[in-house]
């Protein structure tokens, strides 16, 4: 009986891993119970091949403490040629009824947000920096502590 349970667990793990064959990079960083506006989340990416195209995603884990319908992020991508691409991005985080978007069965949701599609890489390594830039309506200063965001991630997938 124990052996069959172990085999079932190993088989399930292999199925999950094999379904993710396009993954090149997938990592999360914990930002605690609130993401501070001065906190830069950094990822050192693996070397990418110049002959391939990649899809890049920002991944966020949030919970019911997140008070906004959307999120603003500043993303910097340092390229091997010493050029830095900087984007200010907005993503929806909640449905019209106020429920959080994303995958998950509990109050923690995981959102996979498209950053770059069909990105033609240069050979070499990259670094990504992500910072939250949320502001309340009618207020100039940004939200100092953004509650409800617990983890910030970055994912790269090979395109077919």
C-alpha cells in the first residue's frame, strides 16, 4: 500500500513537471504582508538564446486584503547590451463585483500578467526590477505600504 501511494505521488509530480516544458525561469520573492513603495524586487535571469523568442510574465500572489481594483507597476529590464527598458504598467486585479482575479481556491490568488510577448532576446543575461506604483484617487503621493500583495514573481516561457 505504501509503495503504491509513493508511485502515485511520483507520477503526479512527473505529470506536473512535464506540463511545464516551456518554462525557462519561474521564481517568486516574498514581500511580506504589504509591499513597500521603495522595495524593488530583483530577479537575475538565466542566459537567453538569441535565436529564440520568449513570453515574459509578472506573477503576483495577493489576498483579500488587497484594497484596489488594479495595480500599477514599474518594471525595468536590464539587457546584455547595457540598455534598460523601463515600462509603467497597469493590470486589473479584481472583477466588477470586487472579487479578486487570478487562480486559486482560497483567499490567496495568483495572477499571471503578460509583460512581453514574443520577446526576441539577445544572447546573454538579464536582470528585472519590479516596483509597485499604486496611488489613491486624487492623491499625489504613492501608497507607501500596499497591503494584500504577498509575493512578486517573474516567469519566462519559450514560445513554440
